[in-house]
C-alpha cells in the first residue's frame, strides 16, 4: 500500500516531497525508478525523522515495533499514522508509549491479494472508505490527516477503534480466511485453481494474499474471529443438511435471502461523506514498504 | 447466457441467422432492440423446430422439460445442446428419450452473478473453457458443436459427463454456496454489504446469483455437494481451533499452502486447447432465455 500511496501523492496538483523506505532495497529502487518517490532514505529512522506526515504501511506487528523505535525521532509537528486493518492495538500502543497526541490511525479499505510495489496502483484510494481512529491525536493532527486522505480522493470516516476492529473481523478477516479455507479444501481435494470458473476464481483470489500481513491481524482478532468463522460454518452446515434432506426450495430460499442482502450493498463504498471538504495536501510524506 | 451467445453470434465474420425465444417477452424485445437477434419466435417450439443448432440456455430443470417437449420438433439434421453446469442429468434424459444422436451437451465456464439480457456480454465466451459432454451425438454433431464454440473464441474440452459433474461440484457449486453462506452469516450478524472492502465484496458477489438457476443444480448435486461443503467447514474449523490456541504461525502456514495453490492457477482458463482448429460458424442458432 505504501507504493500506491507514494504514486497517488506524486500525482497531486501540488505534490509533496515523498521520502520512502522499505526493508526491501529492490522495492525502494523500483519505486524511485517509477518516480513514485523523490528520495529513498538510508534508514527507516531517517525517513521517519524528516517528515511532517509519517505513514507506516507495513504489517501490524512491524507497525507496533516501529512506533516504539521511532517515537523519539518524529518532528514535534509530525502527524503519524499507519494503515493496518486493526486500530485498537495501535491506539493502545501509542497510549502506552505516551505519544498519542501526534498519532491518528488510518485504515484504507482498499487493496487486493497483491503485495509489493509491482502491485501498486495510483488510483487505489479514489472513492475508497478510509477509516480514521478517534480518541488520539490533537485537533490539528486529526484535521491534517483527514485532509490528507481527502486530497487523495478517499472518503474518511471516523470510528472508535474498538468498534472499527469489531466490524473488520467480519467485514474483512472472515472473507480472507474463507478464501484461504476454500483454497485449502480444493487443494486437498485435488482440484487445481485452473479448473475453476470465474466465480470460483473470484472466491479464491484473496487466498493469494500475504500470510505475513495477515498473520499479525488474525492473531490479534482471534477471540472474535474464531466464533465468526463458525457462524459461516453454521450457515454452510444448515445448507448441507437441507440438501441432504432434499429441501432444495429451502436452500433456494436461503440463497434468496443472501441475494437480497448482496443486492442492497451494490452501491459500494459505504460512507456518505463523498469528497467535498477542503483538500490541503501535506508537504511531505513517508511510506514504508 | 442466451443473450451473450446471441450477441457473440451476430459479431461473427459471417453471422448466422439467430432466432431467439424467452419466456420473458420483455427480454426478447430487448435482445431484438439491441440487434442481438434476427427474429423472436412466437413460441419455443417454433424456434426449436427451425434451427440447425438449438441451444437451451435456461435452468437445468427447464432444459430437461424442454428436451422432452421439443424432441419431435427438431430438424433431422439439427444439433441440440444446452449450457447447464451439470451434464449427466441431461445426457441421461436424452438417452431415455431416445434422442441422444443429435444431442451434445455444453457447459461454458463463464458468467457471473447477473442474469437476463441486461447482464449479457458479447465477449463472454472468448478464451473461456467450454466443456463438451462425450458419449452422445454423432461424429458430425460433435464436430459441428465443437466448431460452433471455437468460432466464438472459446476453448472446447471434452469430458465424460459424470467426471465433469464431479469436478463442477467443487469447482463451481461449492464456491457459489460459500458465497451465499457468507452473505447469510454477515446478514445475520448485522453487517451490511456496503461496509465490506474490495475483498469482502468479491467474496459475496456470487451471492447475488439467481437462486432459480442454482436450485436445480444444487438439488442434483446434493449427494456430493453436502460432503464437499463440510470439507470447507473442516478447513475453517481447523483454522478456528489454531486461532483459539494462539498457533498463529500454523494459521499462516495454512494460508501459505492456500496461496501456493492459488498462485499455481493464476494462468486462468485451464485447457491447453488454445483456439487453433477450424472455425466453421453455424448457419442458425436459437437461444433460450
């Protein structure tokens, strides 16, 4: 996501200076070569220390570590954010570290199964919901971060971090695990992915996501995620039992119920906050890998 | 699918005369208005009786009924096919009806959650795998049907109908039911689809498919489908248990396994039979709804 962010920033009418750093030097050079970055910092510390907006686009565990490692490095006026899809663990950490005033958490509802600069897309944030975690940051920091995302065409929505995380377990983590579970079941049954039709390929697309990124998220949401996975199992079992008893009209009835739900959400993006606010771009930003 | 077929036929270098019929008059007129059809027949019988290639693009139950109703109507030289995603029930029916020599079953691995002419796409069959059911049809009928699909840019693959159906339970029916089950679980948990990110939306796209079409298919595959759904449940339960015991590295290991499987299938379409054969278009075709 760091790559997409850098590319989107560079296409702003008045682009900020974008300094990047990645643990993978090849990624950094690729981003530089594609003119997505103005500069690659020598170290993560150097990048974090120079920016007025610091973005950690890295797995949750690394975010937590870097916040601790960098907390004495940030400029006094810097806004610090991350893009991990759980916000409570980060909010708790910045509280414990005593650096909550400069931090405001972000979670862009974007991206796919790809990772690395090669998977980056300049328009990734356009019209996308970006959750912002309430409860930390000064008024000024919150205003600046919201304006940052609006400048990229996104639709910021504020939420309590715990409420946000509760929603994400079902809205994001369950679909991911379901795709991986389907992939596993098909692999074990000896069905190669090339034999799937377009629907089956859609359903197993997420299975190609980075286990390294998801590991941290799933570990943190385990308490809520395990029961939520069993809710899906219960629906599957309900259908399996109906099929076995020949109650195919009842199965069609359940599908109709799912269809009604699916159709109601066809509008997409969610928030009502269509980009309409002022769009003041930041002067500078740092994207991790 | 009938609409996409009609549109694709009309774009051939030497388009056949395409006569259509649908139980929904509005659909027929829409197709006629969009120049996807040369003519709308007054009755299904009339359409079926005039064509040298008869295509039933309708749910499986209706295919079985129409084959029985129309069997005395087809021209002696007609090739009859359907596009239902199970082939053994149709092959058995034409055998029982004594009309197997003119029938060859098709199953294009295409389409999405949409239905009706509004969801039709001219290029739907390009590079798509189209399964053809072996065991029925004269040599001539089989050759003509294969040429028909090749002319539309599809990649025909022959299979024993029972083998084909066994594969489809996992490659097509399981992903469909999984999407519906996820939709149900999210609906019951009070999560609207608009709150999902792009991954969650992908995973619930199929849930908007027509229950009327799926009803017949799921009923016919129930014996194999129910256990196959439980294979996915078993994988979900395995992950849930690992999450509860904090074995998050093992979860990442399973995701890695799923990712490897998913990546191996990135090539897409399956068959090695890239359109290379002769492409002799049919003179005429009839699309059902």
